[in-house]
C-alpha cells in the first residue's frame, strides 16, 4: 500500500558560502512510501542570504503563496544554520 505525506513540509538546507555571502536554501519535502521503498522530492522554494549583518529572503518562482508565512516556523533552524555557516566562512578566524 502506498502512503503519501499529507502536506509537503519545509526544511532548512545546509548553507554555503558564495562570493562573501552565506546562502541557505529552504526546500519543500514531499515523501511517498510504498512497501519498503521511500521516494522523496526536494523542491527549493526560498533562499535566505546573509551578507555581513544583513539578511535577505528570496521567495523563488513557483513557491506556494504561504511559503513566507511558513518560514517563521523554521526561524530556529535558520538561526542554527546561520551559526554553522559563520563557522565555515572563509573569513572566519
């Protein structure tokens, strides 16, 4: 019997440094289970971009309208990823 996740969830991806900015992807996760097999679909819906003390949010084309509101539920995860990203900074000493 197949089972599909009722509602795709949002997840915070790992941040990476690009041209002096930390970019943290926000992805929509859709999971389908069939027997012992699992299939997952990851779709980027937003980017959090940290540049020095500034933080920008970019909602990507095709993202559901409620994406920006749903991001507030991920604030703790985003903050943790920002800290990890700072530790990976090429300028971090």
